[in-house]
């Protein structure tokens, strides 16, 4: 039976106790059913035995004649809460409605199992709850001052025949809705409303019970939020059959209407403007309707912001309730009458500009002789603006030196003229600005060059900081009324408008300085006409035809326009064919000569021909390049890269423009052999510690040469990766004279490089390690001796790489550890046996005392 399932219809556990005249809601739900999700319900009622049909969700003709009128008027209705649950609602229940209510569900299941109806008993009791307020029929009206206390009472009693509990809640209505203040629940617990929790913990809100079933609400420290209508809401609760609490009815009565008179603090003066050395006069008024004894405590604040939280405010003066004023020299506070307090600030200055607040606290005496603060308020801020006594003066800007060409000096003078009312407490400073002039109508922002503080400290702008530190721009004071700006070497970027701003500073009472006035001069335009620089470079080949081994010579002639006293720097470059392995980028920087005629070798790396290239200055605008003993590898396009320099500031040279010459080609017509290079290894996979042999084999095509007429430079490289995505590492090299050079190595393996035949070179890696793996290749540079006996260098040839794999020999790797372990185990075993023998022989020997026995030999049977 435990595994059987079926339809389950549920109603609340009865009996349900309800009060006559109230609304009754009886829920009914069904679960574990088959068929459609939305189920239908039928309700029936019985006072004794027979059931009368009340209402149905699916059959409009289900209702009995006795209930048709009440169902038609809506006094009895069904309210669906979900697909599988409904509620029976009965308005204004009467004693005749007491009885058994049955909820049934028509079957939609494939098989009939479970229960299809459930019953609940409803008991109707008389209304015994009575709630009342004061004796007056209308609510009491109270008019209180902020900070006062008041008490409200209501009476609640019930004569219900059942054992019920009362739930009393005090509520306030200051708008459209009622809000809970404090409740005494039906379980005997105090529960404050959401907005009154803190005041309840502080004891400002209390709920007390008294005689004759009265409930008293006590409110202390009343504020403006406590104004409104108050009512007493009482609900009656009974414990149901399932031991849960059920509210059976609720009544309320409006007790009082409370009006709270707010205490305000107002500064009688509105926003005001003053001039330096004037007096500031403010009055703080406290408005309250209190007629009893009270004293006020006043405090004046000053702040630079209108924030009434006074977090950053400064206390000016204060007066306690005994009229004792804190001490101050220039500020005084006096009491005009009971509710007015006067603040006087003498000789105001610019620093007194800001917002002024008056904070007042009202204190009332208590019965024990102490004082109690009932309210504290802060006034709205009054904005006071103090303007400085501005001096009267004008500013004139002129240029004593203007540039005619680039790098000429510029000097501007900013003068103070027609100065009046400039007493000893006035100080002047200057700020310099630059504004670029554009041909279009685009707005151009001003750039600060330098600014002088009140203490004459110079603050540099981003545009002039570096040049000022280098001494190219100088700011100085030429006279008492004149400030000057000097640009030692003016450039094209300095062209534009310049203007100055003279600032007047006033000394304050605390000896600080405050800016009181700014006067801007008219702008001066610094400009001179310039033309674009032009530079032309022509390269000429002096010998139209030559062969390998001869001297190559070319000249570069330079012509320029619109450059003042130019000097030139020359760089010779060569563009090699793409087949040249020595320079994959294509362009090589060979030799250069700067504007001071200093020659420098750039990327020329042929150590055998260190003096093979020469660059010299023939004339002021002509340069000659020579290359001796030319090789076939020197073939390519040669150019002159020329830079024109003009004198700059501080004896420095400034780059003006660059130029590139036409190319001069060196091309050799040869019919010699063609060399090819390949790498071979019989065993590219070796174990650690073994020898690896790699052969670099050179082959020739075309014309055959004698071994003595050719030589090779061989270099071996390795790339320590599988995909050739790392930089190659030089292993060793063998030049054509037979000199071997090895790079430094970190491992224990060693290298050897030798020539084993005229066209074969062998690289050996001895005692290979795991870091010797990778792609290995050789680069060969052929040298061929011509018929004249001159050695010519051919282009470098790179072989296709071969991958060398190094494996670990497992047997050799574990041979010695196994032998050492076996030996140690044998020695330890023998030592353990020896220690055990010695311990049992000498250390653990125990002598046993035995009783001496008489030894007699048995007689033989013959003797017996």
C-alpha cells in the first residue's frame, strides 16, 4: 500500500472558527491527478446530514435553490488561485452558515484511486471585540512643538466564547497610506514598524498596557514626521486545529490628529556682496511657538561649499545656553533678544568669501534640574562674496628683437603702464602665452609658456619646459614694471601670436597673497617668410667599364636651395641582389661622412678589405667614393644618401632636408663555375654520449677549376627548434686559410670541424647531449682565383638544413645507478648480519645456574 498513488483533495483542518459578519475564505486544492492541468471543483454544505450544493467551477446549474440568490449577488463565490486550487469566499457569514463544507473534484483519472472530496467544519461565533478611544466622539486634536512628548490611549476588549488573543497596532497616516508605528502582537511580542526601529531601541517610542484593557502609545522627542492622524488597529486571533494562528477579525478607531510646529533657524540676510575692508553683519533668528522656559545654543560656521552637512565647515564663534561666547579678535557674537543672535566680522577680505551657516539647539529644563536638548537645526547657507580692491593699470607688449631668418633671436617686453591705486599690499606677476595662427577658421587653444606665482616662482608650460631648461628660452624681469621673454634661436615652430597677462595680487591678513585682477595685453605676431627646402643629388660613375679586381669610383654632386649656409652629410648604400645570403634585407650601409667631415664605416664587415673603401670631400658640394679590389660579391646598385644641415641654436646643427641620388650599378660578366652546397649525415639520430658526423658537400657545375684555384669559407649553424622559428646559433667556422673558430658552449659536448677533401667539410659533435638537437646547416663562401692571380669572393651559399635528433640510452643511463644500489644493499646486509651476530654472542648472553646432577651409568642387563 505504501507504493499506491491517487488523487488527493485537501482543505484546511477544522474546525474553522469565524466571527459573524466577517468574510470567510476556505481554500481547496487537488494533487496527484491525471488529465488536464486545470481541474474543476464543486462545493456543498451540510448542517446535519444532507448536503446542499453551493457553487461549481464548471456547472452553472449546480447551485441549489437556497443559495442561488446569494451566489447571484456575489455574497458567495469561487475564486481560482491556480489550475489545481480554488477558494470559497462567503461574505457576511451568519450563524446559519455554520456546518460542514465539502469540496469535490470530478474525476479525470484513467483509474479511480485516492480521495475525490474533503470536508471541513466551520464554526460561527458572535462578535465580542470592542475598540474605543477617548470619551469624545471625534478624534482629539493635538498641537505640539518640535521636541515635545505626547501619549495616546485606546481600549480593546473581547467577550468571545472562544479563547482568542488580541493584536494591537498603533498606526500613523501623514499621506494617503497608514504606516505601522509599534505593535503588541497576539503572541505577546513588541514589533516596531520599519521606520521606527531605531527610535524604539532608543526608547523614544513605547507601548504600555494599563487598567481596563487600555493600550498607551508614548512618543518622546517629537519631530515633524510625527505629525498626522493616529489610529489604533486591533485584530482578533485564534489558534487553529493545526496549531497555527488565524486572524478572524480586525477593527480600528482613529484616536487623534497631531500637528508638530517646526522650529526653524533662519539667517535674516540674503546673499550679499562686500568689498575688502568692509564689515559683515548677519543675524540668526530662531522661530518657535514655545511659551515655556527654554534656552538656545548658537554656533556659526563658515564653508567654501553650500553643503549643509558641515563636514568641511569651520567654526567661527559659538554661544552656549548660558550666553558664554568663545573668544575671537575680529569676529563678535551677541544676543539681540530671546530668539535673535548677531554675528559681526570686521575688515573682511577675499578669503572670507563663502557660505555662512547658523546652527541652533533648543534646550528645556527637566524636573530634576537638568537640561534636555529637544531640537537642533541648521539654517540655509548665506553666500557672501568679497571682492578685492582692484588696482587700475594697463599692459603694453612690444618686440625689441624680431627674427628675419630661422635661428635669429626674439625678445618681447611686457610693461605695466598707467598704474593707479597700487599700494604696498599689491604685487604684480606675469604669464606668457603662445597661440598658433592658422589659415582656416579653426579654433586654436592657447598654450602656456610660463606662469609666475605670487612668490615669483616660475612655473613652466609643456611647450617651453625643455628649451627653458636648456637655456634656449629665457624669462627675466628687465625692470620694476617690465617682464621680458627671450628666444635665443627662433625656429619655424615658434612662429605665431604671443601675448602676456599681468596679474595683481593682494596681501591678506594672514600675510598670504590672493589674486585680485588679470589684465591681458594685445598679441604680437612673430613671422617671417620662408620657402621649402630643396636638395638635389646626382651620382656619376667615373669609369664606365671595369672588371673584378679593379677600383670602382663614383662622385656625388649636391645642390640645394633656400637653406642658410648648409653643410652636408653623405652615406653610401648598396642594394645587393636577393640571392645574396649575407644581407637578406637587400640594402647595406657601407660608409658615411658627417657634416663635420668625420668618416665612419657603417656595415662594412670584410676584415680583409678594411681600407678597401674611401669616402672623401672633394668640394663643398661634391663627394667621391672609391672601392678598391672589387669582388664579384660587390655587385649591386650604389647610391648616395645626402642630408643637408643648417646652423641651429647653441652651436648645434639642425637637420633641414634629405636627398637620394640616382643608382650606380656594378655588374660583373662572369662565365665561371656555379657552386651548390648540401648537408649529409649517415646517421642523423644518435644517442647521448655518441658521436654525430655531419658533412657539408660542395658541388660545381659548368667550368671545372683546379683545387688550387678555389677555396672556401665554411660556417656551421644550428637552430634549436623543429620549425626553424628561432635565431640560428653559430657552432664553428673554417676560413679559406684553414683557421677554425668555435663559439662558446655551455654543455659538456665538444665540436671539431675539418676539411676531408677539396669539396667536403666534416663537423663532428663529440659526446652528444640533448641540447645538441636541432636543424643544422652550413653556409659556404667560395673564393675563386682569376687568371690574373686575384682572389674573387663569390656570393654566400646556404645549404638546406638537416635535423639532428639526440635520444637517451636507457641502459647506459640506469647501469651505474643499479650497480651502485646493488652494492650498497649488499654492504648494508652484511653489516646487519655482523651486528646481529655480535649482539647475540656477547651483549645478550645469560649464564644459567643449574643444579649439579650425579652421573651414574646404567648397568647392563647382563650384570643385573
